C-alpha cells in the first residue's frame, strides 16, 4: 500500500514538473528594427494559449508561454511579426525587432483596390478567435411572462466571463490600431515627403504636428488630402519663421 502511494506521488510530481516546464513566463523587449528605439503599446498575443499583453513604456513585455507556442506581435505602423517560442528565449536579454510598414505612394488612390485593404484582411486573419460568440439565454424560458415585479418588459443582464472581457478589450485595441493603420496609409511618410519636400526630423515634426484624424481620412478624397497637406505646410512654415 505504501509503495503504491509513493508511486502515485512520484507520478504526480513528474506531471507537475512537466507542466511547469511546458509553460513559463516569456519576457523580453520590442525594438524598431535597425535602431535602439523601444516600442511601447505593442500587442503581444500568444496564439496557442489565447493570451495577450502590451509592451510597457520601456518596450518590455511578459506573457505566459511554453516552448513551441506561436507569439504574434502587432503595432500600428509596423509589419506584424510571428515567432515560435524556443527554449533559449526564456533567458535574459531576449529582444524582438519590428519592421516599419512603409506604404507606397501609388497605393493612395481612391476607389481602387489598395495594399492597405489586403493588409487589413491579412491582419485580421490572425484574430478569427475574437469574433463575438452567439448570445446565450440566461433564463430557461424567456417566453414566460414574469410576474410580481409590475414590469411589462423582462430585461436579462448579459454576464461576461473574464475571458470574454479580455477578448472585448483586445478587439477594441485592434479596432483602434486598424484606424491608425488607415491614417498611416493615407498620410504616409512617402506621400507627405514628396508633397512638402521635407526630410528627416523636419518631416517627422510636421507629420506629428499635423497628423489628421481617422474620421477626416475616411471622408477625404485625394484632392481634399492634397489641400490639407498644402494648408498644413503653409502653417508649419509660418511657425518656423516665427
């Protein structure tokens, strides 16, 4: 009897040890490729375990992961990057680099099939699991008339689980990112640079100061965007001269 209990104990310890080895906390930092610039608010998603997090102000992230898991990194203005977790990644100093997503000027054509549209479709392919589930009834029979409360309409509260709340937050986050991707597409560095002839830090300051809203980019035609950049350039030059 004692030997049997001891054997069960050893098996249990082995199972616990195996589980501990297969899942750990993956930590690291995300940088802009070719630079030492740390990227904050990058979405980090463990597609295998359906876990996600964001990088902090120092570009650092921490997410549950195990060897063999697939981790997806996405951020507005950068190309998505997916990696498979390997054992060496759990050691100190693990870094991920992301490539800026450069949109070609020729893609900014109203009414045509654009690179942005295809990129948007490809981005959302990785998040099919975020699609909302069908509503489930919380009462056995909603057709029954409730009595005793004096109310003519029965209202059943929707209760969300912790996992559903996480999915909702991530979906809102991705919707916000998708809007920024569209602004980057319409107000691209190449497009603005060719119109203004600005370069380097001057171009960066101009684009930061006069970055249009998502609503404007959605409603503006090609001529509207051209006029917006031209008017903004005049204002910018006046500020510089003053």
